């Protein structure tokens, strides 16, 4: 009977009862594999052509066509269990579900023994059990003796009299529909026990505190993080493999260091962006600035209930209830809830659920429950910095006809229906009964890829389309209230029009000079044209992304263009504003050097000056920024050599050697030990007046002696004596000061 056609799939193929049962079991096993991996599962299939169980007896014909997957064992769910359902054994033979139940009880008895387990058997079969079997009665006795629960789901329409009577007579037998069984495993979430997130007292005053517990009402379920594994390690046999995980080793390098030297930990420091500068922040500063507070839920006062709305919520909501097992806390909490409901007030409190955590301002909204324990909904309120004012102007009010049409639309799409049996109102779309289609599709594909490594991602998920579609009753109500021929009223009353967005290939940039030229041709004007009378099509304006505009300079010059006698010359744009920031000074400097090479604009001089100021700023901010200053100095020297700006670099280096501050002196000590950062010589730039010998002497602090010796030898009247002695470096610095 299980091979009979039961339904028709979306592609028009017939689906048998056995296929529906296997698909339901696969969903259940997949849910156990992902979200309850410690649960042990066994698979028993009956009606198969092959027989594989420990109770089979071929001579007497007992327990035939009953197949136990995974070698007849009960174990944690794995890929082999999924593969056994993806490729089930051949079917088509008649078998008794009671035989499969006996085999399942035998497997449980051998696996659990006298140990305490939560044992559960789920049976999926059709309603082909004609009469009550004596062996079935013995199975019910074993279920009660071993505290094993049996859940039966029937494939097909109608109820079986035998299973229904057993469910009424025994507490261990339960009869549920196949859809309810499938719904238990369709949600992509791990079952968790509802526990208090935090327990602390609700402080009303210094003399009154109510112990309460705070519970999370909703938590965002994100996609599981995919771990990086090594393909090379996976090829190694398991007995010789330690682990196949990839170890992350992070190293830091300077962006402009061609040699690739690693930036050591002592040369790195955290920083916060303040304007266009980076403010260093050490770990000691972070510890000193850390906000310290205790766990608390302190009342600040009571506000009118109408002061708090949905727009004032900053995050998810939580539930506050009296502490479990505390009688006096429950009495005080219930009295507080009743008083707040009667006075139409909400409680405003200061809330911090973790020591030294971020404090929140919350509103506790009373939620009375007649006959049950009352609670309060905790709503997180925004601070001043979190509020965004509505700055748009008021829109015109709708007309009476517009209101009626929109009200008709809202009423036709109501998600509140009525039960066919009792007539009571019911929700047609409940969030707690709606699964996440993205998570469901992800885990379904993950199971398919685990079974078959060559499995490909499907372009669509037809079985999940109903999740994000309106309920059928809503679609029917909309079709009755607003037929297709009347929906054009919306376009007429509200002025709706479909705007076609131009594609990337069809967008054409137009300049003002082109529009002015066209206007002049149309009106045969000679002279100036009033640009205010030129109409601009807003749909033709294409906004470029900031990444495409960054670093590009649009040349609107008139070189090479043939202007008529009445044509307007291209306007001269404003000069470029050169700026070297402190975030990426090397990149900014190279950028402005390239601007002069491409556009012919003199941006090198201002760039060199600003780069020098950035280096001095890094030097004065502390030793932790000296590595950054050295990188900038190396970039400055390379750029000056390439652009022939030797004098600018040499003058800055002479100014740095004066050591005007303590940190500049420390930076110069590091510069003087690096010959690659010395003066630019005449061998590098022909316009330089510094030789290689003078550059070496400059770094060593001996250039003053060489310079004075050259001066004395060049004047024949120079005489020896104290006046001819060269001044020391300290004497020169004293004279400058």
C-alpha cells in the first residue's frame, strides 16, 4: 500500500506514500544531525525487498522484509544515516508494521539496557492495519514497562481505528498527523530550555527591592560560521592526522615597504580617527577609559503609557517576571503590575545585566495575564545620540476617495481569519510558525552536499516559495475586493508611474557647454544663454560611486576642440586643493605627484610641504609613531628624487637635524643610522649641490668641519689661528637660536 500514489509534485510527477514517509524521515534526521547531534538515532525500514535485522528467521518467515540501516546499530546521526535515506533499499514487498516495531524495541533494549534514557519511537505508516494484533498488545506492554514513548503518524487521509484506540488506552502511545510531525523538524534552530538571562533585584527605592528574572523573547539566528579546513590535511589518513583545521597567523607590513619587513608589536599602536588625524590609544588608556558599573535594574521613575511607542524601541524586547519560587516577590510584582495598569504608567529604569557592561535606559511595560503570572515587557529606549529627528516637510492630506480605496485594500488583505469549526478568530500568518527560508535552504543544501560532494546549489527553492507568499485566503480576498480592472484606480488617484532606470550602457554624461550649444542652435542666439531656462531630465542624471570618483580629475579644457564664432570657452576650474592626510600619507603623497604627471598641474610643491609637516607631527606625537614617520620620510625622498625636488628634501632634513624638540631628536637618531634616508646627492639629481662625501658627513655630524676646511682653502688670505677654527654643531645651533 505504501507504493500507491499519494500526491502530485509541482513538476507533475506522482508521489507515493513511501516517498512521503522517507522525505519526512530525512527531514527529521537532518534536524537531529544539525541541531541535536548528541541524540542517538536508529533507522528501521519495513516493506523492503532486502531483509537485515537480528530477529529474522528465514525458515519460519518471521520479521522478513525489515531492514535496519547502518549495520543494525543505534548511534549519533551522521552522514551515513542521511545517505541510507537518500539511497534507500528497494521496496515493493508486503510487511507488517508490528514486525518493524518489535525490531525497534529489540534495538532499544540492547542499546540502553538498564540505563536511564529518554526513549522515543516514531512510526510512519499508512492506515492498513486491519485488526488489532496480539503482538501489538505485547508491544504496548513493553512500551509501558520500559517507559518508551511511541508516536504514530499515518500517511494518507482518515484515522485508523486500531491506532486511535491504542492512543486512548495507553499514555505511551500518541497519534499525530504527518504535517505536525514534519513541522517539528522544519525549523532551523537548536531547541533550548527557557532560562533567565539574568536574575537581579528590581530596585524601586532604597527600602524596596523585588527579585526578578529577565528572559529573552527573541534572538536572531544567524548562519553558522564556516570553518577553514585544509585540503592537504584531509587527504591524510585519520590515524595519522592530528587536525585538518587551518591555523591563522597574522603579520603586519608597511604598505610602502618594498622589502617587506614585518612591523613588530612594539611598533604598532591602536588609534581612533579624530577628524583627519589619528589619536593613539594605548591599552592603559583603554583600561582607564573603560566604563565601570555594577549589575542593576534601578527605577528612575514612572511615565505615562502613551509616551512610549514602537518608534522608541532600539532593539529586541525582553520579558521581566518575578523570580521563580519566591512567593513574596510574586505578590509584590503582581501588585506593581496592577497599579501600573490602573494608573496607565510605564516604569523607566536603568539596566545593566553584566558588570562593567554598557548601561541602557529601558521602559518596563506592564503585561497582565488573568489566571497566570504577570510580566513586564522590557523595551530599550534611545539616548540623545541615538535619536534621528524627522526633518521632512509634512505631506498633503489624502482625499476621501483615496482613504476609501486604501481602506478597502487593507481590509481585503487582513491576516485575521475565523476558524471553520468554532468560528473564533485566528491568525493566518504567525511568526512563531514561519520558518526562515534562507536558513532552511542552506541546511537542506548542506545535507545534500554531505551526501553527494558534486551536488550543486539550485537556482530556486520551489518548496519554500509558500513561506514568503501571502496566505491563499488573503490572495482570494484581494482578488474579490480589487479586481484587475479596478486596480488602475491607484495609478489615477495617487499619480503612480513606473520609472525605468537607465542601464549602465545607456547612461550618457552631458556637460553644460553641450546643452548651451544646443540651446543656441535652437534659438539662433548669439551671445550668452540663460541656463535657468534649460530643462534637465532628472532620470538622465547618473550618480557615480565615490570609489570611481576618487583620484580622478576631469579635464574640461578646450584643447583640440573646434569652437564656432559664437561658442563659449570652457570655464576655468578652481585650483586643486592638495591635502596629505595622516591616515594614509604615503598614498596621498604618491597620488598628488601623479596628478602633475598626468594633468600638468603643479601639485608637487604643496605636497612636499605638507608631507614634511605630517612627518614632524608624527615625530612630536611620540615614539610609537616614529616608525610611521620613517616610512613617510622614505616615501618623501623617493618622490623628491623622481621629481627632481632635491632642495625641498635636503632643506627639510637639515631642519630635522636641529632637534628642536625631544621627540624630534629621538627621530633624528634613527634617521642618522640609515644611509638610505640621507641628503639627495648630485649623482641622484643633477640639480643637487650635495656630493656623496658631504651626504655621509651630514649624517655623521661632520659636515661643518668639511665645509669650513673648504672655505679656508678657497681664500688665499686665510690665516691659521683660532679664527680659522670651524664652529662645532652645538655652536651653530646656538647661533641659530
